[in-house]
C-alpha cells in the first residue's frame, strides 16, 4: 500500500501542504482481516541510493501457479 502526498507549496494558493512518510507498506489479506507485514520495510527516504524519493507507481507480478 502506498499513498502519494502532493506538496503544492510552490503554487500561490498553497492548497496542500501534507507530507507523507515516503514508505511502501505490505499488507497480508485474509477473509477476516488485514494485517501489516512487519517483514517488509521499504523507506524511500532511507533505502534509495540517489537520495530521498517519493513512491508513486506500482508494478505487479502474478505469483503462484
């Protein structure tokens, strides 16, 4: 799960000034619950070699048979 926060403080209206945590979270889904997977820890401010970044796109691969 990811949420892309817009920072529009460069525009005169300054409508949105909300920073996200710049992480991608993985959740385990079952019929009865949704739980955060603590083994998955991807922080774009910490883990990207070129410096802080913001997640804003996904690619999905189908797993299993």
